[in-house]
C-alpha cells in the first residue's frame, strides 16, 4: 500500500476525496467521492462540528468503496493569503555527481533563510540549477561537478489555515501526510508544453470563491482570490424567480447555458416558486442571468491578472 495516495479537498460546497495508486509513473484511480460540505464558508472552517460530520460522511463513502480505512491524506488547504517567494541556495556536491540530497540541501538552505515564523511551507517548485557556475538546467541529477546552485519558488501559507484543517481531520482520526493548495492543483491539472513555455493564468470558478492562478513558464508566481462564485449565480436566479437556492442551482446546472449560441428560446423549465406558484422559465432568459454574472466574475479575474502580472 506504500504507492497508494489519498487526497482530500475541503471546499465550501463539497468535500472531495480521491484515492489513486501510483504504478509505472501513472496514477490509476481507485475510488473518488464528493459529498455535501457543512460548516465551511469560502473554503474556511467556521463550524468545526458540522465540518467534522461532513468529513466523516465523505470518509465513510470512500472507505466503503475501497474496503479499507484511510489513515492519512494529502489535504488541500485554502488559497487565502498564500505567498510566493523565490529562494536561492548553493552547496558543495557531496559525491562525484549531483544527487537528490544535494538538491534538498539547497532547498533547506533557502527555506531556512526565507520562511517567516507565522508561515508554513506548502510547496517548492524548482526553477533552474547551475553546476560550477556555468551549466543552466532544469534537472541536474546525475551530472558531474563540484558546486551546485539553484533557484526555486517557495509557496507559503499562514499557519492558521493549515492548523484549522489539521485540527478537524485529527478529530476524525486522519493524519495529514502533506498539504497543497488549490492553485497548485489547478496548474498541474492543465500542465502541458503550452503552459511550460508561456506566461498565463488559470481561472477556477468555485462555489463561493474564484481563484486566479498566475504562472510563468510552468512556475506558479501568484494567486488571487475573488469572493464570488457559482453560488452568486444561484442567488441571482433565486432572486429573479423567487426560488429556493437548491432549485436555482439545479436550474443553473441542468437548464441554463453560459453562452447564447446554443440557446433554444422555445425550451421551457417548469418549477414551483417559494409561494407555491407554478412557473415556466425560458432558457434564453435564464441563460442571460447566468452570463451576466459570469462576465462580472471574469472581468474581476481579468483585472486581478493584469494587476498581479503587471502585464496584459
């Protein structure tokens, strides 16, 4: 079981658990589940007892699929106030060629000199390395030399973000094996040669927050959070037609479109409003409500991209 990994994403709307097996450098999905989240607002835990119950439900589902009990997970923590900083280090190569230990020594030196007391290390993304002050490369392992210098992007999170998640998981008997942030997962979900060769951004519209992740040639450089997401669209539909939020969400997901290109103006959706009155909704009108809010979210995201990247 040493090559089986479990990851848990504690979101505002849902708690997702994925279990995979690493075999021949490929991750094979063993089980996945998504359950309703309670006690969590804008990805932050504000009612621990409700969050614990939600996590227990997610664990019960995934464990029934696997037939084994989870003991450790890689936990995704909130993107709030995460910071990025380039760290540098230099070491004398211990053997005849560069080893993983030499690279780790550089990271340790860089982290030790740059990690504030109120932050925890979340991730380190290598940028480049030099051997004997000359050869620049991405991966120096196995190359000969006497001196190794390197740069990396250090990603830090406030301790409170990690400790709040760790405390809740501890209450359900789960240990955190490692942590990550949504923005890192977003980048690696889409990582390809285009991302590795260019400057750009990934926009993740979540339930209550939208995350804007900026990258430079495959290296994450900044993350911005917008306090607006899918629930704002649900709220617009609910307000316009006097519906409860659950029904508004269903209409958004099953009937509305985010583009008018394929809208059928004759399509109708029958439902009942909060006063008990039966109503028929037009697909074009519903889609226009969705598009208006989506455009607002994307305009805010564009502003964050331009501000955070100092670039159009």
